[in-house]
C-alpha cells in the first residue's frame, strides 16, 4: 500500500514556540492508526500540518507529503483526506443548517454561500451520508441548536461527502455522553470495516476502537513509541506517556485506563 502521510525530519513552529524538532512519521493506506498523547504533545500542530495550515521549516530532506505530494490544491485534496477537528467544530457557523454543513464539504468551506452550486448528484450524496449517520431528521436544524454529538456527526458527514480514502479524527468523543460516545465509535468502526483508513488523534484511550491496529505515542513533540497496538498499549508505556501510574483494562476490544494502586 502507498503512503498516505509522510513526515520526514520536520521542524515546526507555532509562533515562537518550536513544537516539533525533526519529527518523522509515516502512515500507510489501510493501516488505521491512533496517535495518542497528553495535552501539549503536539497533536493540534500535527492536525494543522495535515490540513496545510502549517508547514515545516524549509531544510534539505525535510518535508510533509500527503499521498506522495508536498503541494496540493485544497479542492483536490478533500477527495482523499477528510479532517474532523475540534477547532472546526468551534469555528463553524452557528446559523448553518445541518444539510448545508454536509454540503459545505464539497468546497471545504464554513457553511454554504450563494456562489456555490450543488448538482442533483451531490445533493443525493449528501442525503445518503446523512442517512448513514442517522441525522437526516435533523437536516433543517441550525448548527447551534444541535447537541455536541449531533454536531460531530454532521461534521463527519461534511468530511465523508467527497468520499475520501482517509479520515483524520480529532478526539471524536470529547464532550459526548456515553450513549453519543458509543454511537460515534460504532460509526468509526463501520468506516474502518468499509475500508476507510482512519487516523485518530486523541488523549482518550477509550476512543481507540478494536479495528485500529497501530498506535503512536506522542510526547513533547516526539514519537516515544510506535507499533502494534497490543505491544504499545501497556501499563509501563502509558504511565511514561502521561507521567502518572496507569493500569490498563481490556474488554471487548477496547482499552480503559485506571489509576495504578
């Protein structure tokens, strides 16, 4: 399988702060991966690298490539890589209707605008995506009146409407109650089962579904562990990652962390 994401020897700043110093990370198509790290690990910066909001310091041999290319037209990239981030949820237009949230994925815009045109095929695809995500009945509601979980599903629909190969999900169940959390995780599981590659960026261990096979541990802008999920998710590794004694529980394909006594 070809590489979806290739980050090589990348040094990245946000303002005056150096977040990554010679970071390297590769993710291959078909290998759904969780990138796990505490606050301040660099997860938000990584998302901005993938969304092309940030670029590494120019240096020989340093690059960030998506699907083998360093430069993309955002309209073309959306058909390959769909990103659902907490920043997007916070920034999204409060008055946008649910159906327009999904349709805005065709233009990678915040809401829809008069100059944007959608043909019958695109509208039918949006209807199919909303049906699949269980939000069709909410299509006429404004974004601000939706629950956090409902907003998250519409934003996922926005990412899915162009049928991308890969989805990047930023802490997808943060702020959701248990019912909404389980519903969303079931959707993620079905997407992986349907051969979507999912890159999950999170500090919530319970968000990692059974179908994810690889885990990367990120701390202070460095990869401190990378490999098979069972080998990486251990008491010792997680205690080191979060700087606190952790004991992992395992049930039905999911992990949960509790304090180690």
